[in-house]
C-alpha cells in the first residue's frame, strides 16, 4: 500500500519548503506521494528542480489564491 | 570516515562539496569530478542566504520566480545536493563570532569554519562516509575570510585539517591528504588567487557553463549594510541580541519605521507583502485602512499604549490611498479582536528620516 502524505509549508520562504520536503521524503518509500501546500512562488521552480536531481516526479501543480499545491511521487533511490 | 587501509582498497573516492550556488563552488566541484571522484553537494541554509530571500515575498502575478542557484549548480553538475537547515545552530556564529565581523554583521571567517565543520560531521555519518571536503575558496578573493592566513585557520578550527581541499587554489597551498594519497592529481588543480575573476570565467567557458550566478557582495544578507542595520535595530529595540527565523524573514518584507524605541511598524509595499504579513496576525497587532485602499501594517513591540497604536495607525494610513484625506477609518486587530478607529494620516513631513530603519 502506498502512503499519501500532506505537508503544510505555507509562509515558509525558499529554500525552506525544499528542505522540509527533502527531510519528509527521506522517511517515505518509492511510489508514495506527498502533497505540499506553499505560499512562496519560488517552489514553482525549486521543487521541480529538486525532484529532477533526486529522481522524484512532480505529478501535479495547482495555483489558487496565493497558495500553491504540488504533488510529488517518490522515486526509487 | 574510512581508515586509510580501507581507502586504499576502494579506489572510488567520495568528496562532499560545499555548494553556495556561486561560480567558484560550481567550478571546484567540477574540477574534482573530472578526476573521477564521486562528488555530492551540501548546502547550508542559515536563514540569511541570498537564495532564500530573493525568492521571497513578491506579487505572484507580476514576477517570475527566480531559481535557487545551489539547486541549479547541482543540476548542472548532475550531482545530489543535500540541503541542511542550520538556522538554530548558526545563531551562535552570528551573535558571538570568535573572529569578529567583516564590514557589516557578516561573521565570514567563523561562518566558513562552521560550515566546513558541519560538512565534516555530515561526511562522517554512517550512511555517508565521505573521504574529503571541497570548497570553492580562492586565496585573496575576499578581504576578511579568504586570505592566505585564514586558509589554515579554517582547516584547523573546523577539524577538517588536511581533508579540506580547495581545488581552485590548491597549488598555492600545502599538499592535502587527497593530493598526497593520489586521490586527486595536484597537477590538475589550480593556482587562482586575488580578486580577478577572469581565470574562473575562462574555466567556466572551458567546461561549457553559462548563465552562472556571480553574487557581487557575499553569499548572504549579512554583508548588506541596510539589512545589517535592520538587524541591529531589532536587537536595540528588544534590548537583547537574539532572533528567530520569523524575525530574519520579516526584515526583508515591507518598510520598517521605528517611531518610538519600544515599537516599530512594518508596512507592506505591495500585494504579495500584504498577503505575507497577514500570515503573522497571531503574533502582531495589525492595522489596515477600511475606508480607503491601503497596505497592511504590523506593529512589532510590547506594552503598546493607545497613543502608540494611534501613531502607528497614522503612519500606516499614510501609505494608502487615503494619504491626503483628512481622516481614514482603520481597523486595528489584536489577539483576534478588531476595532475600527478614525485617524488622520501622518503628513510625510512629520515622518522624520531617522524613523526609517
Ligand atoms: S557572506 Fe555570509 S554566508 Fe558567506 S561566508 Fe560571509 S557570513 Fe558566511
């Protein structure tokens, strides 16, 4: 069974959302998904870059009312 | 860390590179990778990094987000980047630097020692096991922290000693363990020195790197006069030299005015800042015009009297569309309770220049 986690990263400025995402994903397994909710638009570039470097995949990005929701599927290490 | 005997049996050596996001750390890592060493990057987030704040709070609709240079460097190099939050531990470096400050509140030498030491501790962790550390330091590049005399101080006081390799100026320094053991070829390292950036730019071209970051001052906001001034004002206002992450983030948001020693007001400059400040309504007393369009303002201070609130409201309403009106209705929100008040916006000639932090 894959797990689906959520992280509230609102008000955090980059690179903190990336660091919190990185630290949370360390405890997850390949195939799991993590959805992060952020307010710093910097995540729109930083999270995809971080995912590319580390072999994870951004599966969806939603923007509304100053909030950005990004879902990441954890890749195999 | 592995023993020398184990290392001899394992030819692929591992180095951890301090990646700031600038050109020098990019080149230093690349030079060592070219010699067949497995390199991974490490980046420390102190809270003051230019990366973090330049992204910051801006009007989402207007500006295109900027990239994080450390992540960009790692992607260019095709290496992993380990980003580490050191905000709490770094406080002691900022507040009590053994080697003192640079031009402003930048404790560069202590900062370098701290970072190399943290990289060393990380490299020793069981799951990591790295053999040496790389930095992009160049002798003479920075007047305070990158001098011939400070290089051995950083190596010694960080505990890294001869496991600290500076590939861009290694030929100007005594041989280190990676060179002596033949893990890297000293002849293929460099002898850059001084403030001239041309050799780095030529090397970048040789490697095919374009569009790299070249921060003018330093790698963090502590080298910035205005930011350091705001931090000093924060300490003076509170009567104690301390800060937390919200404090250092808020120093990048809005206009800061201190009309009285015991409080200051932070006035948003645009919609993105307005929205960002609103997230702090539990911590601060908030003021916003309701009869006119105007910015949100936060009051940072303790024991606020009615006169203080009124003065703050007059200042904040001065930055809205009601600035020329005789009076403006403002909403003051404290601990979740809002009350409306009529105030006269303060004319700009009644805002002394020294109120601006
Ligand atoms: S500029 Fe800032 S991050 Fe860079 S060495 Fe100095 S104190 Fe450290």
